[in-house]
């Protein structure tokens, strides 16, 4: 199994109201370097676009390629089942080789509350 480093990891947290909180790499570093945001499942400028931007950035990095991208999905209890499926669709659409569904961590919940994200 490949190590998931700050450069290759993209975490997405599906929320209520068809929104997604996302961050690149480790949460604390992403917060310090403004490598996080809120997006949607929209066809243009949605999470698919964020994934493709991450793939391009990895292709432009001498240490990695888009095949190294690790997409980590952490749905909240408020996320709709339809959005969980849509997140899985993005894996197929973008031909991602490394992905996982894991539970959201308390620090992520606290961070989103602090940022006013519901």
C-alpha cells in the first residue's frame, strides 16, 4: 500500500444540502495554507473539478502522477445517500485508483463547527 502524503491526499466530506467540505493533505496544514473549501456536486466547478485540478497538480510534480491521488471520503450523518453515490461516481469518472470511505474524525467535526460549516 502506498503512503498517503500531504501531496497526494484529497479528503472530501459530503454534508447536508448537497455540499462538500474538502481539503488537501493533512487537515491542520490545509487550514494554515488555505488548501480547503466548500463545493458541490455540480457538473462544472464541483468536486469533479477539484479532483481534476489535483490530478493536474500531481502530474506537474516530479515526485507524483495523477495515479498517486488518494481520495478519502468521510460522509457526515447529514449527507444524503445520493451524495455518497455521487462521490463514488467521481471515482469512476476520474479513473481514481486509490480511494477509501472512512469515518469522520472528531477534529474534523470540531474544525467544521469552528469554521461555521454544517
